C-alpha cells in the first residue's frame, strides 16, 4: 500500500516536466501565432527590417536570425578548439596533479553567472579588441562569439571527456599492440571511437550558445541589421526578446512577435537536442553499450 | 530502505508546503496586503529618485514598507492597470492605447510630475567636437551622416549608440530629436543609460545620449543649438531635449500614496532629485 503511494507520488513528480514542456509549447504557439497571421510567415522570417516600435512597425526577423547564426557559429569554432582540445589534454595527456587542477577549473567556468561574462566582455574584452584590431566599435559579433565560446567550454569539455573515458581500454591496448604509437592511437582509434560522443558535446554546447541571453545582450551591440562582417554590431534573437519584452504592450503585435521569436528559438534548440540524442544513441550502439 | 523513503517523503512534503507558501505570497497583490505596503514599479530613469525617496520616507515612517522596482515605463503603467502597483514611474506620458486599457479596467491614471530630465548628447572625451545642431543630431541618428567630418569634427566613422527601442529614453529622444523618424539600423542599441555611457567612454568614435543624471566625467556632453544641457537651461525650457518625469497613480493619490508623492515634491524630496542628477521643479 505504502509503496503504491510512493510510486504514484514519484510518477507525478517525473511527469511534471512533461506538463511544463506541454504548457510552454502551447503558450509559445498561442501567443506567437497572431504575428504569422498578420505579418505573414515569409515577411516575418525573411523581412530585413526590425522596427517593432515605429509607426507603422516592421517585423522582419532576418537580422535577428542571422545575428544568432553568426554569433553561434563563431562561438562554436572557439568552443570546439578550446573545449575538445582541453578534454583531450585532460583525459589523455595530463598527469594526476594537472588533472586535479584543470578539471575543477573548467567546471567552475560553468558556475560563473552569464551576466558576469557579459560585464567582463563589455568592460574589458570589447575595448581591448577595439584598440587591438582598430575597429570602430568593440561591441560586435566577434566579441560575442569570443565570450560565448568561452562559456560553451565547460559543456563541450566535460561531455567530450566522458566520451573519451567510455572508449574501452581494449581499443587502446589493441592499437598499441599492433605497433601504433600514442599519437596514432589517439587520432586514429580513440578520437574516432569517441567521435559521436564528442559530436553530442558540440551540439549541446551549440544549444547553450544559441539560448544564451544576458551575455549577447551586453556584448553584441544590438544593432538589428543583417551582418556582413564579424566586426559589426548585431542583435541576436535572445537579446531582442530580453531587451524588448519589458516594454511591449501585452497583447500587442510586438508582444506576439517576441513570442514568435521564442517559438523559432525553441524549434532550433529542440532540433539540436534531438540530433544530439540520435548521435549519442548511435555512439552507444557502436561501442556495444546499448544493452 | 524504509528510512530513506520516509526521508524523501518528508522532504517532498516540506518542499510542497514551501512552494504553496510561495504561491500564496506571489498571488496576493500588494493592494490587498493592508495599507502599510506601497509598491512602486516602472521607468529605470525615475528609479533612482523613487529608490532614494523610498529609503528616506521609510526612515521617517517605520510603519510603512515600500518596495521599488524598475522594469521600464511600460511595465510600470501595465502594473498600475493590473492593480499590482500603487505608483507607476514613467519617463513618458501614458499612451492612448494604455489609457484605453486602463479605462476598460476601471483605472484612472493620474500624472504627477516629480522632476525634469534633460537628454544630453555625449561623445568620447577624445573627441574634439563641441557642439551640434538639432538637425545634425537627427542626420546622424537617422543615417544621413556617417562621418565626423560632415558635422565639423575630425574624420572617422561615427559609431551611433542608442537606447533600446523599448526604453522611455529612446521614445523621448525619438520625439524630441528625431521627429519620430527611425533610428538607423546599424546603431548600437544598449539596454541602459549606464551601458550607453560605458560604450561611449570606451569607443573613440561614438556618440550616444543619456539622461542628465547619467553624465559622468568619462564622457563629454555636447552643446545643442547653442545651449549647454544644464539644470537651468532645462528648467527655463531653453534646452530643446528635455522632458518631464512622472509618477502615475490611480486617481488622485490618497493615504500613504499621497504622503509619498508629497514627500517627493517637498524640499527634501526635490533635493534627492537633484542629488541623483535630475532637475528639481523648484
């Protein structure tokens, strides 16, 4: 009897997440839909002008989508190099002492609030890059990518490291036994075997970068135009929602447009997560861990 | 095993209780919480005045509890309409749409002017330019001019910095300086006065605008149409880019709301206004 109650209680708790997800999806759809009706799907997604508070307003989110794509793309390059690189070093090459220092340090990076990253980017990195590269303004897509890239390092590094540790010892031993040296074993056996795990890490890092808000709001400059260079100010989707939601008249077209942006972001991150799940499943099958 | 289950269960129950307490706390609106609570929400421009005034007011009236929040003029007025705040700070007059919604909800927003604010154009301290005309400001911000040499400065690209389209300062600037024309799409949009000042201070070719309260030694303000933005020129109306700051109430203020507004308008309150960088009404 008692056991049954516990069972149901915990089932309820577990299904709460489903409830939240359904609730969020419905809200996004219901609140976002009016803008597709009124502005039109094509004009909304591919319009080049974002002037939500002008009279008459323009609701074209192409500049915002492209800003997110550019900034995330740049962040990914930096995140992959730093994240996968440090995972390989920590797992394959570092001695015990170094690992004891490096691992917690990378994890602490994840614990820093994003507003601190934003402040750091705005006050230190942006002016520094502006002087160093002699560009008109430091708050631009490049600075955003740089700071965001650093923020994805903990995600990419720790999941990549897990992937490396899942590679069975027999693989390495077999490789060394046939005469491959450590470098050959690493690049031709271990990394390919951990490949899908590392891909999962990268996709999850990407999904973190796409959804990051406070940092991009502070360091990207916020100009709503389709970027043609990494050194122009841009306005990613999350930044637009965060900056404008406060003043959008509840129930107005601008309000609905911000929800529609949220809906599109939701689809993007959902896609990333589904792909990550598929890739990691394939990875487990490959190593015979699926059971 | 049983012990663990018991522990988990009690944790769940405890957190459930805590959650329901929180829910109750969140759902009860301040208006219902007795007359000893005053909630002020709205414009971040008015926030420093409301914050300091609330602190001083509470020191004198220990029985009252005032909570002050930012969020922007729109948020403040929306909360006033929803009945979740007693005073809505605003750096712009209420919009027709908002007024319609208020009337539909039986709310009667009343404007109380508490201070004047001037919007100053600021440039980097390394910039040699001293003054602009209003027409030049408009040309820069709407995108007709992109190089400092076209407005009498040295050569170099103008980096245009603006407040976010959601802020009251942006709207006031749009009306006072741009005749409601659109800001150029490549302008940097910053989320706060502070962020505008920081960006301009760190970027040699930048121009930005902030409330007079946010002028710092790190940036230099420009003379506009021959008038320096100062307290005197704002109050006399000589300086063109100035606006009143409001505290909206539902109907004529009564009770503690009235006491608080009276305090802000008193000599002591207006001294706070001056101290946080705005222009007092007297």
